[in-house]
């Protein structure tokens, strides 16, 4: 580690002082429900997939129900897309083959 990172730093700032106010961040979870078993649960971002198509009909998110194992696919409007992408859900952009 360079001396500037541990002692004087830039403008007198040290690594310790730069990170002093940081706290650990809780992982993002999303509430979801299964239309098959009617279960309600929370899913981590890694359990969801988002597909963004050319229209609202081809934009959806999907997951596997942790209670019954069903594959669930639900439409995703603009707000849902914003929340899922902001929460770290993996996104697939679908391209038209026209």
C-alpha cells in the first residue's frame, strides 16, 4: 500500500477517514407470489431474471417458486423494470428478428 493511502492521503484524507461513515449494506430482496401454490415469499436478486423486449408484452420477469418449484413468469412494467435493474437482477435484452 502506498504511503499516501495510509498516512497523509489526498488533501490529508486517509483510507480510514474516507471509509469511516460507511456501513454494511443489506442485500436487496424482492417480495413475490406464486400463482400456482399462492405462496408469498422474498427472493434475492439472483433468484430472478428480467427479460426486456421491444414491447410491454415481451417484457417480463421470471423465477422458480421456492415452495412448489413452479416456473413463474410475470409481466414487468416500467416501474418493475426500474426496481429489478436497480436491485441487481440479471437482465436479458430481447432483440426483434424482423
